[in-house]
C-alpha cells in the first residue's frame, strides 16, 4: 500500500453512539429469553437469531464494574450494520446493549478489532 492510498477501515460497521433500531430490537429480544435457565450464551444466540444478528465473541469479565459477562455482536445490514456490546450486569439487573464506541471502554476497542479480523477471515 503506498502512502497516497487511504488506509481501509478495519471495521465495516457504523460506529455511532446512538443505538440503532436493530440494537433496540436485540435488547427487546433478550427480554424474551430466559437467561437464568438457559445461560447467557444460549439466550444471546436465541435473541440474535430473532433479529438476524451475528455473535463474534462472549467472555466473562471481572475487571469492569457492574459487568459479569460481555459479548460483541453485529446487528442490522449494509450501511446500517452496527457493532454492539451486550452486557450482563453482575447485580442481576437487565442485560444492556450498547454501541461499541470508544466511549464504551477498552472492550469496545477489542470488539472492533476482533470483528474486523473476523470479517477479513
């Protein structure tokens, strides 16, 4: 790649702080799942199937406040595709869906990098 060519974006997603309609639909679909009985991964996969999303990874997190598990997923299609973090709080509160922006913390950067790598493979 020469210096005059622009560097391609590593993540083909909309990185917008405002949640997309699809992100809101994912949050609603998660409310229909039984996280306690089925577990976080199974509930998340069921909700993503409902909205046509794609799971990139999920992991246990002990270093973030009020977070037990986090997952990175994409929702939407084409130019409206958005990378989101799905957060299971450790206090028993409802699962949150947040846009994976820089303001969302270090896991958002990891999610963007992972998703970009996943897309290229």
